[in-house]
C-alpha cells in the first residue's frame, strides 16, 4: 500500500507509446514515453528488476501461447533479472524454465505479485543467478549466428503448401 518493499521505495518506470493507468492512492510512476532501443536498454539497466507481463485474458490466449515478445531481448540486454508475469500456457514460461533468466508468477493477486517482487529483490543468490542466466541466454540464443541458423532451418523446411527458395542475394522467396 505504501509502495515499499523491505523498506525500499518502489518506483515504476513505463516506456512506450501509451498506458492507461488508474490510481486510487499516491504512486511513484514515471512515464518515460517512447525511447530508442539504446535508451531503453540503458534505462532498464538502472532498474533493480524488469517486469515483463503477458496477457491473461481468454481472448488473448493465442497471443500468449504463440508469440515470443521481442522486448525480451531488450530486457536481457539490460542485465537485470526479469519478473515474468504470465499465465502458465505462455510461451515465455517454458523458455524461462529452460533458461532461468527470471522469476515467474501467474498470480493476479497484488499481494502475491508484491511477494514475488520482494523475493526477487531480497534473495541475493536468486537475483544473481537470474541476472547471470539472462546474460548467458542472450549470448547463446540471441546472436546473429543463431538467428541466421534458425532462418536457414526454417527456409529448408519443405511443405506441400509452400516452397521456399533463396535467390543469389540470400533473400528467401515463398511461393504457395
């Protein structure tokens, strides 16, 4: 209620085009507006944790299940642990289970969400492990080499509906 965890004030920084916020109590919210990638990484690096929400609404289930938010790499580049707030079926939950870059919660209760934040901030070992794991997954999974390899694996897939072919400029053309 007082925007504190373990005696430390919580400041929420929001970066993006638009947010719809409703507060019934005093809050410490800083709206940063849209920022470049470099500015965003720098700003996120000054935070203790980075909060990554995914949709819980039933009509957005396919989005949570099938998408892989590009902002994850921005968060990882900031070098801070991530609080992943997502339903169990979200694609990022399994990815986090594999790589341990953050703490996951699927609770929509504010008390439990605050508990997850406190756990991540106060448990120095967990904090360090998540930060290190985030840097490791960034180096191992999100390099240009990895993206090219994944693209070539995708391009080499053969399907009865689509045919993929690369031209001399290494562009892929889909016919179907």
